[in-house]
């Protein structure tokens, strides 16, 4: 394992929960260039199998826009200040006062900064006592103002007061039929939680592990009200096969999100299709957009395979199989203004240096508005992105740091070009939502 200070770049947010489970289981828009003319929507709305399909063309209502991001502040990097040292940042969120909470998976703590980036305090710590956790994978604020920190394995949600004092554990629902519970991610959606849970049982005699991964809606008393998505798989210990077709699904953290209105967005398949659920679990609509599949080069496929292999080193004779194509939807982000920002496979790949990403922006009805190119420091394939309110937080070097933290980045230790993780804050000053018909 690399020394913590040598951790550098690694990190697509979309892959975080998948890789953590594998390891456990075996102003931003300050200079917007927005065309004046607004057109009309050329898509279609149809009812099929009791659901509303919003089918979008390849082009949006309005012409594409390019935005040069305005940096507000950054912390970390080469700073010698311990208050700015990070292991692996896995979640960034804010409280009602605008203070920024930064969850560190490797250091097992939450650093808190004020809106200007000034360090305030640390809360939580590594351990098994009150207010303590190990290798956390996510966090969110609850309606009572307490912060829930999600420990991945064994799954539990540790509650902390904003001051850092322990506030007990969330009454997490027990696995049906027993077994072991892994938490993959969590969000607040209105007055309930949405939890990505992995329940697994081991059959020693048969030499296998059975896993059920589900995206559940859970009330604040810990009762499961239903599932938005679910998948089952079996792992054979003597012949372990990690197939991206099975593991690289919606369970990846960046391929589902929740809205301020309680709606839930999930990219269920590899194609450009996003299912939108209402808070009660019913389908609101299915958003589609014409998109050509991105075929990986041999080098890109090998890179993806190498990442999976880094998380299966503890399993002898493990075999990894990866897809020839990227999933059309790489990551999606529900914004507070009701818009949905989607980072597609093409928006992530082969972009010029200095491009944070090319985002497809949809309005609250699922209509494709325009593509927005964000320019600044950021690598959509390697770094972590967090949209929070009117801010975009970029975590540099996320993916490589995560691999290195579990002992998968030995070669990086000799690379003098690597640099420690940074957190960069940009302001999002324009919603970029359609005003056409």
C-alpha cells in the first residue's frame, strides 16, 4: 500500500460503490456563452406499458454552450497543512449554513470547511464506538439536522450532530433471511432515504456467495417501503468471475441520484435511458436520448480491466471480463433547479485538455435542452465530481487514490509526476435550463 501522502489521481465517482463492494466481498458558469435563440422541442412523449417515455433527439432545444469555470478556492494538493491533507474523498455535501463536509474513506473522518474554504473542524473518527466508523462510503444530512455517515462493511449508518457529538446509529433494516449487509450508497429523497444495499449469504458447502443488490426507499424509522431496482448474482469461490456486465450496472454510485422533490433517477441499463421514479416508488417517466455507443479502444478496455483486477487481488484465480462499449450514461446529477445533468460516455472520453466534461442538460420534464461544455481543471474519467447547490466540487486523482489505498497502485509510488488529492470549488451561476417551448 502506498503511503497516504503519495496518493494521487484516481477517481470516477461512478465506480466508487462498485469497487468498494468488490474489495469488501472478496462559478463554474461565470463566463457562459449562451446563444440568444431558443428553439422548440423536437422529441416525442408516448405511453408504453403504463409509463411515459420522453424520447429526445440527438440535438437539444438550444444550441450548445461552453463555460469557462471560475474557481472560488481549493484545498489539499501540495499543502503541508494537515487540515488540507486527504486520503480518499468519497463524498462532499453542505449544511444549511453553506459549510462544506468532506468525507474521507481512507482516514475515516469528516473535515468541515466554511463557504470560503477555511478549515473549521474534524468530526467522526475511526473505530467501533459511538460516533466512530471504518472505511465510510457515503454521507447525507437527515431532516433533523444530523449527519449520517455510512460505513460500507459491515453496513451501518452512524449519526453525528453538526457539532460532531455522537447521535446514535440509524435503525438500518436487517437483511431478510439473515446474511451480511454491505451499504453501497445513500441519499435523502424528500422525507425518506434511498439506500443502495448489498445483501449476501455464503454457502461454504457449495463454495459460493449469493448477492442481492437493491436500491431501496427506507423511511426514517428504518422500514423498507420497496425497491426501485434489484439484481441478483452468484460468485463461485473456486472460479471467481467478475463480469462488468453484472457489476458495472446502475449500482455504480454515479448512475443514480435523488432530487430535492423526492424523485429518484436511475440509469438501469447500458443504453441512454434514465428511469425517473416518484417518491412513492411509482414511475414518473423514462428519459431517452439518441446516442451512438462509444466503443472502447484496446488500451481503454485494458485500463478498465486493470482497475477491476486491482480490487480482486485477494481472490486466487479471479477472472475479469469487461465490455467492448462504455455505458451510454456515465454519471447523472440531479440539480436543485429541477434540471438533470448527464455525463455521457462521449462527454467523458477524448475531450481536450482543460475540459471538465460535456454535459447533457435536461429540464424537469426530461426534455433535452442543450450540451454544456465545462472548461477548467478536471478529468471526468479519473476525478470525482459533486454538484451541491450552486457549487461544483472536483476531487482530483480520485480513482488512482482509491486503487492505491487498497494496495493496487504500486507503480505510482515511483512516478514523480503524481501529486496529492485536491478539492476544487467552482460556482454554478447559471442553471442553463431551457426556456423554449
